[in-house]
């Protein structure tokens, strides 16, 4: 029998006498069981990625799931592009930053937040402008059927404001445009004009090019339905920012035209249908960490040391409160780690503090420890 465990779960074995153990090694755990050593996932630098920038409410999947996007922008004096494909081909790329999405399900809504990395930095142009209009995104992923879905013919469509184009690779490795909803327009439904054959177990490479023209409304929803023998639908080509969703509500609420799509068999392509190209992993799909072994040690007059461990790579933050005055302080250590150690200085002598640890995984989901009360030395 073979059992796979994370590296931190082997710490007891390591202390007990394993002199060297590297990722990919197998060790005998007794009773004829081989244990594969799997190094814990270490996320990328938090300044290099953005999680679900249009909507942070998508359900978590796993790190193989989702879409990765590349961001493009224009500057004053650049051509005024009116097609998504022109942004991808000719606009300026944002280097060294990736956008991760669990799915493309963005109902019509106002949007002026811009793109914020997991380290809290707002992506701006060289002139310092926030990108909330005149930008493009090139998405990549694979489409696959859920286990309960039958092989067969399917039709795809896109609701978008502004333009969007979707492609899939055919069996010959050529990119085929299956939905074209490009151009500057309010939320409009663009429908595929022919069916796509999808087999169980297939992972079909897909691309979606999207662009946002003038502010403030955005929308991007990829939909599909079983092929019914005709590409026609009453909503194909229809448009209007108020047609499908009431964007004055938060979150936007569906209207009759959108509900009609669902009634006719259309559905949003769910997170379960998107798989990233290996070795790309989605750091935004990590659950909140578990904090273990939280301790406060070496309490002196003006300093103390805080330590804890997390079950997955996570950020490091300590918060402490002067119980007498109610003043709250905090300090952070940049980066992700499994073992956390922080020394706090500048404390007042003979003073009671409430101290707690806070750690967040690469998705931004965080956990707080229970506080510990300590009193500094006289």
C-alpha cells in the first residue's frame, strides 16, 4: 500500500532518525507501507497575481481549476481599439502579473476598483492611472465535462460588455473561433453558430479574449447548452445593460431575459469545467490555513516572541492589544511560510497585552488564533 502525506506530517519521523528526505523520496512507515514525501505547496510572490478581480465571491476549487489571464492596456495617444483581439495583439501587456479566475460569471455591474494583487498593490499604467477602462484580458484554460455529463454536441455563448471572443482547439491542434461577441457594446449575447463535440475525459484547450472599453459597466459570462439542432435563440444578438441584470443591486439580480435563457437550457459554465494547463496552479484556490502550536515565549520588559505553525503556506501577522489602554498594534512579515516566528519590541514594562496570530493562505482567506494574555516583566 502507498500513502501520500505532506512533508510537515513527517516531522516526527524526521526527528526520530531520517537523516535525509527529499521530495519524491519514499520511506517505510512500518507494516510494509510506503510513504511518498510530498513537499507542501509554496505559492508565488503575492505581488505577481490577482484573485478574481471582478468578483471575489466565486466558490473555491482546487489549484488545478480555473482560468489564468494576461492583462493588456493602452496609453493616451495609442490607437482606440474597438475589438478584444486588437487589445491582445497590439496593446501593452502588464508583465509579471497573472489574473486568476475560478470561472467567467460576471453579471452586468459598475466596476471601477481596478486590479489589486494579493500583496495589496493596485496595478497602474506608467502614468499612475488605475486600469478600470480600456484594457483587455487574454484567458487560457481547458474545458472538460463533469463526470455526470454525457459526451455529445454542445453550443456555447457569451454575455459581455464590451467585446469577447472564445476559441477552442480542434483535433488537429488548430484554434477554432466558436463565439464572436466582439466590438464595443453594452451587455450583449453572442451565440455560437455551430455545435462543439465534447467527449467525456477530454480536456479541450480554450482561449477567451475580452476587452473593456469606456467605463463603467462590465459583464462577462460564458454559457453553454446541449445542442438542440439549431443555433437560434431569441436572445442571440440582443443587448442592453439593463436587459439581463439589475445592476443597481449588489449583487446584480437576474431579470426576465436572463431567466428565460436558463429556462431554455442555457447555463453558466461552472468552475468544475475549467482546468489549467500544467504546471500552472491557481494560488487563489487555497482554503484558509489552520493555526497550530501558537505560543508566546521569552517575555521580557519590552519584548516578547510569538511562534506558531500553519498546515499550509500562509502569511505571518501578529496583533497585540494593550489591555489597559485598548491600543491595538500589529506587525507583518512578508511572504508565505509554514513556520512563523516574530519578536515584538517596544512594549511597556509591567503591562498586560492580548496577543494573537493571523495567517492567510494565498487565496486571502485568513485564520486568527485565540488570544493569549501576557504580562511583561517589571
